[in-house]
């Protein structure tokens, strides 16, 4: 079972790791933990997957993604690639 849990402020939770369960969701903006065989994913505050290619459709900042995907639909339909990230670095709030 996969759960999306964490503290309301996004500070994260601590857990005892279970080596038999792979809880890596591949999202660089989540802290992935395993507790008693269950996976928990906690958003990392301030992390923005729009600013770099992330290998998944879209990114986590809708205000950034919507106009870019309006111009290049494949950014949200297929993969947020280097071209999408370059546009995000120009038009969005990237560090």
C-alpha cells in the first residue's frame, strides 16, 4: 500500500527502514520513507521540479507548468524534458 502522508507543514516524518520494500518514487521533491512495509512520501518544501528535466509529465508548480504546457503540450503529456526546464528557468520562479 502506498500512502501520501507527512506532517502538515511538510517537515517530514522519521521511520524505520525496511530493506525488503523499495519506497523510492523517483520524485526528487519527496522524502521517501518506509515504516512497517508501508511507503510514505512527504513533499519537500520549496522543491520545484519545473526548473530541471524530471523525466515525468509536468512538474509540481501549476503556475509554471500550465503556460509552458500550453505552448509545448508534450511537457505535460509525455515528459518534462530539458526544453521545458529551460523555459521554466526563463519564465518561472527558479532558484
